[in-house]
C-alpha cells in the first residue's frame, strides 16, 4: 500500500498533538488518557482480522454523562484538523506541479486538441465562447459554524507559513486550536437565508477573489505557450451565480424582502472589494507618462493614472453609500452610482491602453489586469442571483385571479386553455392585476417576489427556475407575472425536471414550448433546461435516475438542434453520488455528445464549495479542471453509446427501478426501519440550514428532502441511496452471459465508467458492521430482518463492483484515497458507537446534554467521511 506522504503525516501528528495539549490543559491528563484509550481500542478493532469492538464499547459505556460530549468533540475536532492537513497537502503537491503539464492539465488538453486537427484559432475561439456558471447553493446539512470555518481557514494559512519557515506559525496554530476547542461546534440557532448568502460572499472574498485572476492568468499563459493564442482580457469562461437568498422552493424563510436584501448586499460587497483593489492600484500607478487619450481625459496633472482612478474610487464609494441607503429604506442619490460593468471597465481599460502605448507593458499586466479579469468574472454584482419557485405557487396566483374575474378555475382548465389565456394576456396592453383585488398571503408573496425581480438590474439576475415544471403553461405563467411587474428584459425562465417521469417527459414539454411562436421569439434562440439529480435518484434509485438523466439530455440536445435553438443544460448536482456528485470534470466528460456546447450551468453546494473553492490554490485547480472538461466536451466529445450498450443499460435501469421501488415504496417495513435505524428524526432538530428538512412537516419519507435523506443513511454507513437497485441490476447483467459486455461498457463508455467509479468511492466508505450495531441498539427484532437483508445486498454490490473492474478490493487503483479512508476509520468508529448509544438514550429519556453530544457525533462523522448530503 502506498504510504501517505511524510509531510502530511507530520502535519496531522502536529495538529493532533496540539489538540491533545489543549484538551489536557482544559480537562486534565486523566481525560486525555481516556481519549487515547478509546483511540487505541478503535484502531485495534480495525486492525484485527476479525473486527472486534467489545473492548471499545465497554470503554464507551463507562463514560459518564458529562464525559460523552467532550469525547465526541475531541474526535470531531481531530477529524476536522485532519481534513485541513489533507487540503493543505493537496495544495502543496499542486504547487510542486504548477509549472508542469500533467495528464489532466489544460495545457495538455490544448496540445491534444491541436494533434486532433483543431487549429489554435478554433481552440481559442471555443474557449472565448465558453460560458460556465457555477451556482453556489446553501446546504441544509452544513454542520460547521461559520466562525469555525474561518478559524479552519486561518489554520490553513498557518500551515502555509510554517512551510515557509515562519517561526511564529507554531504558536499561532496552538492558539487557533485552543480557540476552536473552546468554541461550540453546533450553532444555537438556524442560519437565516441572509446568513447563508453572507457565507457565500465570504468564500468569494476569502478565496475566489484571489483565485479567479490567478486562474485566468494561468489559462492565458498556457494558451499562449501551447498554441500561441491569447485569452481576451474581458473574457472569463467561468462566472458565479447563487441560489442563496433566491431559492424559495420549500423554504418559507426566503421572502421577497430577503431576496431584495441579498441582491443589495451582493452589490455592496462587490463595490467594497473593487474599492480595496482600486486603492491598492492607485498606490502603484504613480507614473506620469500617459497616452494622449488619457491626457485628454484627465488633463495635464503629474499623476494621471491616480487622478482617473480617484474618480473611479469616488463612484465606488457612491455606489456603496447608495446601497446602504437602500438597505436602510432611505432614498439615495444614484447619479454617481455604477450601473453596469462597462462603466467600471472603461477607465481601467483606458489605463491599460495608456500603459501599453507608453512601453510599460509589465505594469499593465500586473494588478490592473487582475482587476479587469475580476470584473469579467464577477461584474458589479459579485454573483448573479437565481430565483427558484415551485410551479404550483405560480398556478395559485392565476387560480385566485380567475376566480376573482369569474372565469372559473384556472387549475381546472386544460393545458390548451391555460396556454391560450396566458398567451393572450402576454400580448395584451392592459394590466392583468386589478386594483381592488386582495390575494391570499401566499399569492401576495409570489407577486412581491416577481416585483423585486422585475426591479432588479438585469446584470444582477441569473435564471428563474421552476421546480416541478411539466407543461408549457408553467413557464408562460412566470413570464406573464414578471411582465406584469414591469421587467425590462427577457429573463431566462428555466423548467426543472426532477423525477424520473419528469425527465422522461422533458422532451415533449420543451418541444411544446418551442412550438409556441411567441415563446420561441422570447428565448432569442437560447433555451436553458435544468436537470435535477437529487429527487430523481430518491424517486427511482441511482442507476435508473442516471440513465434517465442521460436520455433526457440526449433528446433535449437533438430537439433544440432541430428547432435551431442553443441549449444550455443546468445540472442540479449535489456533493454525494446519490445526488449526482463526484468529480465535476469526470461528470462533464460523461455527458451525451453534443449536450455540452460551449455552455453549462452547475450547482456547487455547501460543503463542496469549501472543499473545492475554499483555498485559492485548490480553487484554481478546480476551475481549470472544469473549464478543460467543458472545452473538451464541446470540441472533442466522447462518442455516444453503442446499440448493445444502450440495450444493456436500459435493461439494467428497468431492473434497478423495480428493485429500488420494491423496497422503498412497497416494503411495509422500510419506513419504520429507516426511522428507527437512522438519525433521520433527530436531524430535524439540528439548527443546520435555513430550509426545513421536509417539504411538508406532516409528510413521510416521500416528503423528505433528498439531502437529509442521504445524510441519514450516510451517518449509519449503509449508503443505501447510492446502490439500492443497482445491486440487483448489476447481478442480473453479470449472470446473463453479458459480463464481458458490462466490462466493455466500463472500459469504453465514460458515462458508465463514471457511474461505476463514483459508486465504488461511496461503497468504500460503507461499513456493514457499524450498520449492524445501529440495528442492535435501535431497531426492533422484527425490523432487523430488513436491515440484515440490506447489509447482505451491500456485500453483494461490493463484490460485483470488484468483478466489473476485475480487482481484488475497492479503490485498488486509488490507493491514496483508500488509505485516507482507512486512516480515518479508527477516529470515526467511536463517534458511530457513541451516536447509536446516544440515539437509544435520547429516544427513551431525552437529555439536553445527550442531544448536544449527538449533534457533535453527526458533525464528526460528516467531517470524517468528507460528505453529508
């Protein structure tokens, strides 16, 4: 087995020792000895040929009520520190490879495309036309408090300083670890949607603001070195959008007022960041030589660049003040406010041209270009805010209106009747909403939201996403409401297809829409469609959902091509495999050929935002991987599946669907078992995200959101959403003399390979022994039959994956990941055993101390496994 790098081991050992000293100082050496005993027994239980945890369990049973919480906190914090060390080590290794074209570097891709016959101009033009939106979304199971995340970021910076030989870094690390130990891990109150938005802004300020110009500079340099082409200064293939403060689907806490506040805060943050940049730039641009164009603008002063940038500074200050007045509900003078990106860019580009004309190219190419590239990516609004709402909320507006006007029931009309009504109103010049109408509070909220959207700057808005969209009228209804509120542009209105039946119906829905002449003209030749991963997997099982998503994208791609409309697919992926998770670049390259045509939108959720973009160097790497994958999928996509592969996967998907639903929907023991074996019910008590865990508080499993659904199964290490149904489908395929075909599909079809590889990664984190212990402590005898059956099936799917990949054990080709999981397990095991015990006690006799410890075990397990939902 490959050893973990010595430098990483040293960092983990150092951080662990510091944590140990902090705990000893707080609780005494005796308590530290208890922690060490538990760690040693957990490690012994993992190294024995036959795992035996009885000694560990006995040690945990001997803990007093007051010892349970600090013990759980100790293992939780160690796992968080180990994560930090791993992320830092990844950055360290990337820096070593910074100037080397590795196999997955974008410079290697440029060279490969050149060899395949693409001219340098073709590659450069494709890159310039590439438009990737990374859409930051809040995470309902984000377990770490923002204050701790900030301290974790500070530890990362200290590790970087330590690598450079800073003598004070060690003391600062001890100080930060002590601060973390003496800070509660679990927040006392749920974050508000505005809190979540501010957290997203903080990721941009602390990491992406540095990463983006660095990424674009590298991209330009590699394009130039490899192909002799340049990336235009005002071009950014990647931009950022957000759902934080805009996603109201199932979240009553996201109101029109919240959306308005978040739009303003985003604009304020952008102005503030640019203001800091301009101040720093003014300090540097002290030179006097300037072009005639610049002199004509500022006159004959001694420092022309500083004078022009002073004017920029004044307008940024005015913009901030105007936003502050708006937030306070006061009118403000908007005359000097920056209204669009071009106004901010113009003086900066003037400075850039002047410096180049005067022979100061090296000065033009430094901090000034960084600001220009930031504007290309972030604009004046930092992120573009998407709005998401369920189709039934829009229909409710027209239901009440039709009743008010005495037209009957809108919801009772046929689809043709609704379309006819909406199109007629869209082309009418009179107002639709009567002055004396008093709608319900729910309908008024929808109208207020549309008013906020209509009044916002176009550059501040992304897409209006409609969940549970199934008919053209769902889209037309939103356009009519926005028009009625006075919107001045054709906002992208995007149907979201979530369930398997929705995905199967997606082509017919979009075809019906594009067949409406008025609507096709409205699109301006560009149709966006969102593909939901979370709910389709929860509805149909992972394999059937993945194949349904693939087929929907194929059919939509061909349909839009037939209509002469450019299609952008918006992938609503989560962090876990059960929600379409896994490496983004791998998933992009696995999409149907032609479906990635220069453009792509992709959700990045909660904890994955931190893991992928929380550190500038990691962010640069992930931005490069994503851009390279979209460029490759655009110019040189993998071929589509062969007929025999398509027939095989269709058969497997149908089998997987039957088997998944036979358990989840039809087995009467399933829901009681799920509620008993997992911490699903306790999860609802945790003050995690701003959104409720359920869409309906009185609903069952079907109303549970996909994220907590997966979170619950992950906590007990059964990982059921990732593999249930796939196990039987794969077994059937491997038994029917088609094992060779399945292996061929794995070797030659990127979609199937990505599906199997991501499943393998999740299965490597599963643990049948731990799941069995949850059953032993929490599940009745009659329900344990189902648990035992599921664990047997888990063992079968692990064996089948190994057979498909023709290997002896999981992650044989990824020894570093395999060892990372193995090293963490002894630190996660005590948290699992504690959690099962705490769930048992809390369900029989609730105790506030136990509930706090229970929350910490959930946080620790999530940290150890590097994902929640």
